[in-house]
C-alpha cells in the first residue's frame, strides 16, 4: 500500500486545471456563453455546499482528536431536560492553548456547518459557560481584523494612513455561536452582546496594551474600541436590531463584494503551491507572518494566472453582511482621528447575562420547550458528522422561527 505521507509528485498544468474544473463543477459553478464561470446561488444550502470540501478536510484532520476525546468532552454539553431557563447565568472562561478548555472549544466549533477559521495574529478565545447548570453555552473568539475591508473603512471614514495607524484598535469576532440546546434559546444573541463587556475590554488591555506589532515593530499601546464580525449565511438574524435596553450592540455597515478563497480546499491549494514551486515562484512558500495576511489569496491568483484559469472563480457570490460593535462610546472618533477612547457605560458579563435571560431566554423557552426536551448531548456526534442531528435541529428551528441557522456568525 502506498505511503500517504510521501509528498505527492508534481502535477502538471493540465492535470491541475482538470482537478480545478471538476471541483468547481461539483460545487455548482456553471459556464456562461462567453466561457466565464458563474457561481451558484447564494442560498444557505449553496453556501454550505461551497464550504463542504473545506469542512470535510477539517473533520478528517480531527479524526484522532474525536476518537480520543469526544467521550470525555460530551458531558460538558447540556441535555435539554437539564435546563431551567431562569437559572441560566453566563460567564466567560478564557481559553489557553493545550488545555481542557481548548479541547472543548475545538469540539464545539466542529459542530458548525461552516468551518471555523483558526484566526491569526492576536487572539482572545472564550468558552461561554452557563454557571447555573455547569454546561457549555457556546464559544467566542476575537482575532486580528483583515486589513482591507471597504465597507468598514468607509463607515469609519478612514484614509489609508489612518487605517495603518489605528487598525490595531479593532478586533474581529471570527468565531461566535451557541451550541444546542442553547441556540434554540437565542443563545447566539446573548453571546454576541458579551463582546461589549467590561471583561473583554479589560482582557484586551491586560494582554495587548504593551505589545509590539510583529509587522510594524512599533509599540502602539492599542485600546479595544470596536469589534467587527460578518455573517456566514448572507443577511444575519443574530446581529440585526440587537439591543438590550437602550443599548444597541451591533450596527450593519454593509455587505462584502463576494470575493474570496474559502471554497478552495487545502488539497487543491497545496497542488497550486506545488505547481508554483516547480516554476520557482516565490509565492509557493512565502507565508511567514508579517509578509501579508492575504498570502493565500495572492498565491491562488498567481497560480490561476500561470494556469490561464479565470480569476472570476474567486467571485463566489456570497455577500456577507458586516457589523461593528462599539466598545468605546466614541469609537469612530478614536479610529478616524485618534481621540481618547471613552469606555463609560460598559456592562459586566453578569449584568449582560441577567438582561439577556430576561429579554430572550425566558420568553423563548415555552415556544421551544418540546424541542429542547428532545435534545440529548449524545446527538453532538451526529451534528459534527453532518448527519441526522443537523436536519433535526434545522426542522426544530424552522418550526419555531421560520429559519434554520446552526451557526450564529
């Protein structure tokens, strides 16, 4: 039997182009009369299909992790019969690498129908815990934002110089969501509100206030004044009109243009790198942090050019809605003009939890009680595998609010 660990031989241009064409055809891309590739629809099912090769790769990579730790981690997920909505108390548990919390975080993100990024640069990861029942509610992770995001930059009023100087004051919520059965209780909304908490702002200050930028080499003394995020399924039902009391927690700043590379799986990407490496192209291995956050996208574009393959295939057509949360009351003034940030009015996690339980969780429970009582944590394995539990949860959510969203962001 061939050793799968041996490096694959060089694939010539014709072979790589055939592999690319098969891949895009399987995803639902079609060809226009003039020969251009047309992306599939932007329905939720089409979005999941575009993500499916990448998700399958992540699950294959996690096989040994799941075999070794699934049984030990499952008891941290709630059975629906355990939940008393009035006793839910949300707390944040900071996740450190190579800890039990990191294992729980990883397992939770494997339940997402859209693969979760590992993030890059600065990272702050949390488990959102229900202290009242000692069970996992969901996860939250903040990381460095992308450098180029037109709708964000326009909303702030940034020049290129302003952005380079003050982007350090923004983080991006690249993971955010509730796991069953808390997702049926609008747990995703509660978790989103926790971003604008005094604890998150204090954690950032303690972790990064004295840090030196890896790329710039400068000590900028950043303050976390805003957090961005984007919806994975087009328009978001989580962040729109997200309010507790008089406080609005997120505002929409527009939609992305629908370009990117998430639908290019690692196997094909490695084939492109191998192709470029054979040609002696620098992008084949130029991926040290500090050489640019869009290295993968640039590498794919160069490979397409060398192959004579249409770059339009990077236009996947999924326009994500972009939101921003103001932790500082004068966040845009800080980002645009360098004003001194004002953090008065930030609530604690406990205060936000109490408001969210009264605003969403308790009123919601009677509407989804039957569905919650049917849920057992043993179904997490099916949810990870993308099997029956996904369909079941979608059916339950459709019955209760007319939509199916197993991921909050």
